[in-house]
């Protein structure tokens, strides 16, 4: 009986371990539709003005066709905190462990927290050095393309997740 | 003699192995591979459409005449073992999507180039358009 109990216990432990080890990566909170609705609800084709967008997102990362097309490189990061080196290392290690094992519990939890308290930061040449730790620990990176008409009204836009 | 055997032992106890795998991505940009470029039609597809579909390029050359997208895929893993230590890591294959536009901002050419087992970025001159030999305006978003 004792032997059977031990075998049963072993199976339960192994079952729990495999259940943990196979937690899949949850893409809900970093998906393009979610991010667009959560952080960019003000973008409306045929309505939103270029100045209004620049006021909200800051200067664009890139510009094409004499400013008729603007590009924003956006990263999903923790809001309003200067990331310290120790924390940066911790995030990097947790990420590596998650993707190698693969046990995505920590990543899923971070994504959920970012969906509540995170922010979309615009990357530009000027803030690349200051926000280096933020860039390296970003949970996701997006490219937002905005196309304007001659009057500066948004006519088309698209958000593409480009990393990871 | 003992030293000789010790050295011989160390020499023969070290090894390196490369394990090829199906190409897969572990980090970095989403690939702009053949599948993602099916929408592009020569002399038809506009720069706007390219940007909307693929996002900002990683490199812009020749006054927006050439866009370059770069991504890396793991093609194999290496494992090095020696007496008292060892290391394992991915071997990445770098690929580039190079798109060239004509005067009307339509796609005039596009190709995917890969550098097998190398992550070194080819020199900028490689991407210079034969039609436009002017100094490239280099911007990395």
C-alpha cells in the first residue's frame, strides 16, 4: 500500500511539473488589436490630425515622402520608472529561462501587468541612450505607420508587431 | 611524460558539435520572408503599401529608393566541450529583404538575400542601386 501511495505521489508530482513546464505563451496582451485598442484608441482614419498624433506620441521615429508618411517605433515597457541595472539583469535572465525551458509563467504575468500599468514608448535617436535598459527589456516592439493626406488628416494606418 | 599524457587527455577530451535544425526564430525582428512579401507586385505596389504591410525598414538608402529589412533565424546549435568546461549556443543566419522603388514610388525590384552562418551585416555599398549612384542617405530607425 505504501509503495502504491509513493508511486501515486510520484505521478502527481510529475504531472504537476509537466503541467507547469508546458504553460503556453499568452499573446493576448501583446497582440496588435489589443495594443491598438489599449494605447492607440485615438487613431481614426479620416478624422485624426497629424498634430494631434504628434502631441500624444511625440516626434515620429521616421518620416517618408516629405512627411506624408510617419513611422513610430513603439516598445511596450513598464511605465514611469527608471530601470536599474539589477532589475534589468533580472528581467533578461527571467526571459532567457522562460524561452529555454519553455515555461512562460513569468512572461505571461509580466504581459498582464504591462497591460494594466505599462506604456508604449516611442523610440527615437535622442532617447535611445537614456532608455537603453527599457529597450533591452521591452516585452514587445511595434511599428506604427501613419499615412496622411495633403491636409494632414490620417487616411490609413497600421500597427505591426515586429519583435519578438 | 605525465604532462604529455595530461595534455593528450585534454586534447582528446575536447570536442565541438554542430546540430542543424529547421530554421526558427528565438528573438529579433519578425521575418519578412517570401510568405510576407507575396503582396508585392513589380511596378504596382506602392511604398505606402510596403510600409503598411511590413512596418518601418531597418535601413533606408538612396533617398528612400531602397528599403532594407533585416532578421535572424537560428539554423543550428553548436556545442563545445573541453576538459573542465563547455558552451552551447545558436548559430544564426541573417537574411535581408531589399526593396527598390522607382520614380513613382512603386516597387521596381525586391529580393531576399541571406548570408549563411554569418551575422555580419554586408557593407552598405552592397545595397547601392545601380540606377542611382548618388551618396546614400543612411537612416536607421
